[in-house]
């Protein structure tokens, strides 16, 4: 792969997926795209680039983007966000939504489904507390391939051993040969849609909780800021945003503010656009609450 080929691929990946590769990641591109080139009947990456540049290989371009995006995930990954869901978010939301009796949760960059299904199992565990409630869990990802795997809800022995408590495996899965399939009641709680976070996602509607974990770390600061701004328009004013352990809004956007003493948990910053009010003709200063 020539330096020009690498620069072309860097630009392509940035435009299509937001992935911001540094100048020293040629080895990563080669390790993932050489097998793809050979699968397409091409000698190497340079020929792959030529074909993409010709403009008649949209399907191949999509495969390149999918090959370069990371789909690492496992059930109840990092544990802490699910503790926050059980101990902080759900108690607050069940009380706040008691009149409408509905919850909407979005998993952005949901990969092969372990995150949205972990959330579904958490909600299922509430039992009578959510009986009669309308629960929507929307799972989106750039890759159609991982969404298809997620829809099927079939996981290997290795995958179910990563983070999934044995009691939940026995309760919610059925063994099929060497594989395990989630039972239909859990699978039916999750809707799957293909989505690129760089594009508009307002059509998804609004959500009480958005999990957007371990994806923004691959974007540059401007891209992150733009996504935070658009996320602020789809998270309910009293809703929650959950980020990965290595991610933060601090220093990037004032669209959200950290939830006190809950690492990785954020709430919409409703005061950032507040206007001065007047009481007895004496102006009261109202300043935006900066993310701390």
C-alpha cells in the first residue's frame, strides 16, 4: 500500500464513518483490507483503491468501511453502566413516566447486539413493575452484517461466557448445538435499524436513555461535538446519555452535563440556552451550566 493509497483510505473512512485514523495506522488498514481485497479477487490494497476510485464499487466501498469499524462488544460490558441503569436511571424514569407508561432506549453503534439485549434482560428482570408498559429498545449500527447477527440473537459459547451471568444464560437462552439463541421474548424487545451517526438521526424520535458507548473515541473533536449537539435534540429533557469509560463531553460540548457521582452518565444541559429573567425590574443573571 502506497502513502497515497493510505491517505485516500483515511479520507474515505473519515467521510463515510467518522473514523479518524492517525498517520501511523497503515498496519491496521493492511491487516483488515488485504483479506477483503483477496476475497474480491484483487491482488492487493492498491488495486482495491483503484476500483473504489473508479466509482462503480459502492458495495465494495461499504465492505471496506465495515471491515475497518470495530465491533468489539460483550454482554453487560463494563458493568457500571448497567448498575447506573438499574440503580439510577430506571427508578427515576419509572416514576417520571408513570402516567404515559412507556420507555424508549436507543443503543447507538450496537454491534452484534450484546448491549441492547443486556438492557432488555435488565428490563425483563423488573417483572410486575413494568407490566403493561410499552418498552422500545432501538439498536442501530453502521454495519448491516452485525445487525443481521444481532437480529438472529445467536451467540457462541465464547460470546455468552463474556460477561453474561449463568442464571441469565439459563433463563433467557436456548442451546442449539454449540450455539445459544436468545429466547423470542427478549429478541422481540429490540428493534434493529441501520444508521450512520454522521447523518441525521432525528427521524428516530426522542428517547429517555441513549447508550452511545465506545464509538466516539474514534472520531475527531469537531465530529464528536456535532454528534453531541444532535444527540441533545433526541434525548428527553429529563433523560440520560451513557458514554463509554474513555469518553466524555467535558471540553467538547455543553449540550450535556455530568450526572453527579455517576461516571459515564450525563443529562441534557437544559440551562445552556436559558435567557435572563426579570423580577421587579431587577435583572437576574442566568448563566449556562457548564459541563464539569
